[in-house]
């Protein structure tokens, strides 16, 4: 399949047909679809996935075209407004792409056959305000946890923590041994919110119960369950690398890979990187539980979907691709080609990867929760999501107390009456 080119090809004379499988297939004239994504690093995996689709539908080709994640939404916005956006669009969950749907840029694909394989939770990141329309087919979620250097743990006799008390004892023991316990910096503030507060806090605020209480306005970030997570994150300052103020996410990757940090709180998307580049055994444990909690929660975040440009010149072919994304064939290809990205469909998928299997096993042990502030609450100007990238590193660095940080972020929460 072709890679990125300077302009889109225009293909004439389309007709529509139906395959015996029930998936709509456009006829004899070849058609090229362009699919936009922010996952630059996944081009090779998508080559394999797309090749499987093209083998089944030889008259449709798909070109995977990427933009770096920090520019993806703005580039798409400009392309939609100029009428040059690709046919298929990889979608972030919640407000940014909901706004694209509300502006008429993304099509309602609720009636695409196969959508019944996705639960309401799986669809929740890509539904209209009134719940009547789905505008992207859910593809993947990611799960967060703590990777650890299993060889280092074994050599030092350290046990994997199950509770917060055990976690606190462990990080102090590791520090006393002259090793950095937690590979995290405060230069890239998104890591402190996405990988720090949410990962360690989800059990403290009781997962979805606490998140939905915030959404409903029945709780505040200054309440004890949330404030305890701010306090915990602030305490990590003593266990982060020296000079964490200038350490980026990329730096923490190298610190962990080089054996200069014992643990790395991050997401399942790093599996391939770690299994390719680590020269030690990589272990994995889920976020520790809190005393007195009834059960446990994991941070299992719906991450990616794919939708259709309303203005595509090839709607039948685009819908054929979207229907294929709902199938078991796609789910298995996707999870095996991109270990650490988990299908949101209800199809049973076989994956031969120990770290993937470990992450998935947590779903049977704990309940799943979304990111704390991303749904509805970040619609303000300024957005609480964006402001958390500033406030939390400032707190860790000592510029704000946990209470001050919680009070400031509470002031940015968006509610309809505002």
C-alpha cells in the first residue's frame, strides 16, 4: 500500500455492491481511502492490518497517513474547514472529536453493521450529547500500571506491592539502596496527570463512583478521596530522579531501560518498546489498593476509534472499512500487531504475549474506570485537563500544596450552568 504523498488521489466511477458476508463492497473500479492517525509509530503495524483488509476487498486500498499527536487535532481542524480532510479519521475520545461531529465533519455511523459488538462504555467516548448517534467505531483502550525491573527486584529481594502501605515501604527501601524508585519527571506535565494522578488515585476516589460524582457536581477535588491522591503524588518528589524538573517522558523511558530506575508508571502502549529494548526481565503490577476499600479499580481508558469524514467522496467504501473494524478478524489482528492496545469489542481474542495477558487479567480482578477529568469536565476555558499539566508539576516541585493544587483545578471544572 502507498505511504504518505503530497496530495490525495481522486478516483472516478464508483458503484456499490454487497458481499455474501453482509459487508458492503464497492464494485469493480478501484478506490483509495486515506486514513488519518496520530500514531506515527504504528505505521508498520497498520500496514499488516490494512493488507489483510485489502486482501478481502481488493478494489479498495487504504493509505495510512500520520501527523504527530501534538498537532493532530489542529491539522484535522484545518483540513475539515478547507474540505481536504481524509476519508477515515482516527478519533480521540470525548470533547475534541465531539466538536467535530457537532460541526458536521464526522458522520453518524450508528447503523454500521457490527456496532452491536461494542458496549455502552466502549462507545461512551464517541457518542453525541443526546446519546442518539455514534460517530466513531471504538477500536482500543489502554491500561495503566507500573512496569518494574524484575531482575533488580529479584537481586535485592524486593516484593511487588499489593497495598499502598507496601508501596510506601518499597519506594523508601529502593531509595535507601541508592536507586531511583520511580521513573517520572515534571518537565512534561501531562505525565503527572495521566500517568501519575490517575494511576495512583483511581482506588482512592473509588474509580467510576468517584469520577461520576465529580461529573454530577456531587463531589469536589478538595474532598478527602481526591485530595489523598494529590498528597500521594506530591510525595513522589522524594522518589523521582534527581533534577526531575528537567526530565521529560522520553528521558524516563531511557532511565528505566538503562536500569537507573526501578519502576516506571506508564501505560500498556509501551509493551512493544520494552520487550524490544530492555535487556532485563520486565515485570508489571497494577496500582496498589487502599486500606478499607471494597474491591479494586484499574485505570482502563478508552483511547482510539475510527470515523468517517462526512464529505468523503467514497462513503460506501469507507463504511465497508468501518464494518470490517467491528469484526473478530480486525480485533485479533489489531491486538497482536499492537500489543498493549486492547480491543473494545466483545470478540474473544487470542494474544500470545505475557505482558498483554497480565494487563488483561486485571479486568477480571478489578473494575475499570476512565480518566478522572476528561469527560465533560474539561470543556471550560481554560480547560482543567490542560491546566492539570501545569498545576500538578508545580505541586510536585513544591510551588503549591496539594490542597492549593486541588482548589485551583476544582475552579476549572466545567459544569453546564457555567
